[in-house]
């Protein structure tokens, strides 16, 4: 896979790569891994909120049926 990286990002990546002693591929792989981990936490929270909302709606419907 090939991607096009903006010049400013490329400059920052080059600097970080040199300062950390990592080659660019390793730096990119680590950055993507961290980003995906962060995104997964948001996805999990989204699904949990949706489940709570669905449960709340079902409870409201069941309550209304009883009244």
C-alpha cells in the first residue's frame, strides 16, 4: 500500500524518526497501532452507549404496556 503524506507531516516524521532512532516504517507502524487502539476505545464506547439507549427504549415501551 502506498499513501501520500503532506510535506509538513513528512518533516515531522523524519525528525521523530531520527530522534527516536527508528526507521520510518517502524515509526509509522507504531503510530498507526496507537491510533487504532485509541479508535477502538471510542468504537467500544459508542456500542456501549447504543446498547444502553436500546435497553432504555425497550424498558420504556414495556413500562408503557403495563400502564
